[in-house]
C-alpha cells in the first residue's frame, strides 16, 4: 500500500479576546461553548473527510500529469529509436503490457455544439410527424421527443440526435432534415480521457480500473 496522508484542513476555530469562536453559515461568529455537540461532531467529521478528499484530488491530478508525461516520453523514445508512432490521426492511443493483462488507453473525444440548422431540421421533422400522424411509429416520436425536449433551455440530447441519423426513412423532408442536422454539427474542441483496464487471463474480459468516484 502507498502512503496517503490527508491534507491539512483548518479547524474553523478562531480565538478572539481569549475566547474560541466558530463562524456560522451566515458569516457571524458564535462562541464554541454555545454550539450544540451534534453540530460540532458533524463539523469535525466533515473536515476530516475533506482532508482525505482534497489530498485524493491532488493525488489524482498529479497521477494524471505524470501519466501524460510518461507516455509522452515513451512516444518520443519509440519514434526516435524505432520510427514507430503510437495511435491514430485523432490522437487515440493504446498501450498494453507484454502479457496482455494490463492496458492504458488515451481517448480523444470531440466537443460538439449545434448550429441554427438544427432548428430547420426540427421543423422538418415535426412536419413529417404531424403528417404521418397515427401511421408514424411511436418509437420514432419518442426519439424525437428525447432529442429536442430537454430540461435545460438550449441544450440538446446529442446521443438521441445522432440516433435520428441512423433511422432509415425515405421521405425527402426527413432526408433534408438529416442533412440539416449534419450541417448543424460544429466541432469546438476536444477533450482527452484516460482509461485503465485489467484482466486475469489473455482471453478474459477486460475490467476497468475505476478512478471516477461516482463509478467506484
């Protein structure tokens, strides 16, 4: 096991004129002696947990930086010594241990937004659905609803929009709507992700090494 020490977190206690105080949620000072024991217990536990959370966040950030540096040096060495370039045009790369049991993947995903052509596509799709009426399959109507009816104004469900592009519908207006969707796609940048996988044998399924706290 590696050493792991929590970050230093302030106690929240200040001394004023020889008496101990703590700030409350309104920003005011309250004497420690007047704070309920349960509130002090909760405060102590939250601060203890935050010590580990902050230290872990900093450790993950350092790990990410070191990993990119190490792989960058490896890429440079391979290219210099052997003329070998790892990865494809989009920057996706995969590194596997010699026994085939451990794998590090670098994935580059495009950051996308949609231009005003999407509203034209929506109008054409609505026109199709209204005319097809009862004849239209409910699953198509459901995909359209999920794609364009979002909780947050201005946001589009990108996955459901792309699902529309995979539907085989011959109606010329639908085809025109799909062309409008494709024209609406704007690539505004990219984001790089790391993924770590392990398996027990060369023919066993890969298991992801979880670093994301939400998926741990």
